[in-house]
């Protein structure tokens, strides 16, 4: 990485420097930081991240999630509610059991994380 002087006085260098800074700002302006920050907060909980990763493989009923994660029912239900309200997961009933699955948005997020960060 090349070390550059801050605020160069030479006009030719300054023009290149300003162009590079503008390109950096164009990238930053095009990024939705608020949404990305919200998603990172949602997945910042180890329990929520585990739930989402479980649901990547297949749909699970609540009792399976509780059993697999060895957590209390109220804690799992609370975190499932947070994920559902954020549209990362969705639920449906099969017989008398409530099943959870990744929403389309959740699938995209987790695939991106697996491809780029693991």
C-alpha cells in the first residue's frame, strides 16, 4: 500500500487525490449503512445466528430448535419473534406444530455471509 501525503499541494497530484476521494465517497453513498447495520445487530446475537444457520439446512419446529440449542423455550421464542419481525425468517403450521423457515431475505443474507466471511 502506497503512503500518500494528505492534502497534496501539487496540482497534478491533488487532482488525482480528489478523484480518489470522490470515488471512495461514491461507494459509501451507494451503500445502505442503516439497513446493513440493522442486519448486523440482528445477527450479532449468537443465539439468533445459530437459529438462522439451523434454518439454512431445513425448516424446524420450535421444539426441535429448543432441543438442538439446549435453550429455554421463552428465550428461543423471543429471538424467533425478533427474526420474524425483521423478515429474516417466516413461520407456518403443520398439524399442530409451528415450523420456522428462512425467508427469501434470510437466505440471501446467510448465503452472502457464508460465501464472503467464512
